[in-house]
C-alpha cells in the first residue's frame, strides 16, 4: 500500500494582508461617499434655486396672460 502524500501546512499569513486591503478599500469607499454626498448637497441647492426661479417666471407669465385675456374681453 503506498504511503499517503504529506499535506503542506502553511501559516495563515495571507489573511491579515487581505484584511488590511479590505480596510483600505472600505476607507477609500467611505471618503468617496463623503465627497459624493457633498457634491449632491451643492447640486441640490443649485437645483432648488433654479426650480424656484422657474416657478416665479411661470407665475409671472400666467399673471401676464390672465391680464391680457381680461383686457382683451373688455
């Protein structure tokens, strides 16, 4: 009967490297998330201002149109 092959036992040295790699990746993702949230906040304030400007212009146009149709009827 042939002898069984010996199994090579290695120390788990690769795990801390992958753990460190993962923690670096998570840190990078967190910083990217923070940057993206800041950018979104800036764009939302711009969008809000633009939206209210459009609303004011639409209201002004509708008032002018109403006054034109009211004066046209007279």
